[in-house]
């Protein structure tokens, strides 16, 4: 009988542990979502200040090497308030992003041995994907950079990897200008045409868009592996 009691206690203990783990796991997901949402709101807050354009430039610059929120977020917010300046904001995003790509290249070319642990431990991007890009860069470098510049694939991986792999800086710049230019000016065209309605729609569907973005991100990783086969 004592064995039965011990078994019940163990079952209850395991059930409690499972439930606790599920709650903790859910808590981590919620915290991560809340963090992204707070970061998103902080980025958007710059649209209501006189420093919108400089903030957009800095955000575009940082996102090309380490910052997680894409500059499109602030570009959309600024363009929603002043649709006629949409193409100006696209230009600011493009210039900041290309200069940030050069910083990423410098990090990879000069500093990588000293900073790689930070990038991997902070989960700015995965070590596995970074190695994949580095090992295969010389096969389709231009199209790989273009794809990362235009799509949700983490662009920062490619700018830093370009430096690590000693890729031609001209290839990086040209592919980035084309890819990022198409992306930012597409956003500008939509904002110039539809204005504030786009921002309102994004705010209303933020959670769904986060899920869609994650799916596109995973699809981007699969695309990279397919491209480099």
C-alpha cells in the first residue's frame, strides 16, 4: 500500500512539475512578446518627437549589425504622419542601413574574434546559421546579400559574415543598395498611397503580424539553406 501511496505522490509531483514547466514556458513566451512590444513602442515613440529623421537614421544604422527591430517600423510611423515625405524617410533608411552594413563588415573583418561570443550568447543570431553563411558565401554572395537586404532574413548576419569571409565590399554595397532600396521605397510607395491607414492596421494586428514575421523568418532560413546547397 505504501508503494501505491509513493507512486501517487510521484505522479502528483510529476504533474505539478509539468504544469509548472508549462507555466514557466508560457511566461517566457509572454515576457519575450512583451519585450518586443515594448521595444516596438519605444521605436514608434520617436515618430512623435522632432528627432524622427535622426532616430530613423540611427535605427537603420544599428539594425544592419545588431539591433533587432527593423527600421521599417519607424519609417512607417513617420510616413503615416507626413505621407508626402515618405520617399525622404525611405532615403534616410537606405543611407543609414548601408552605412550600418559597413559597420557590420568592419565588425566581421576586424573585431569578430573578440566579439563573436557576445553575438551568439545574446542570441542576436545563431552560430549554426552564421557558419552556414560563411561556409557557402563565395557561391552566391550577391544574391544572398540581396535576399537578406530585401526580405525578413536577418540582414546583420550577412553584413558581419561578409567581413569575416573577406567578401568584396563592393559586392556588399551594391547588393545592399538594390535590396534595401527596393524594400524601403516599396514601403514609401505604400505609405504615400495609403497614409495613416497602414499604421492603424499594423497596430490593430500587431500580434498576428509578429507570428507572420516569425514564419517568414523561418522560411528565410530555409531559403538560405536551399540557396547554398
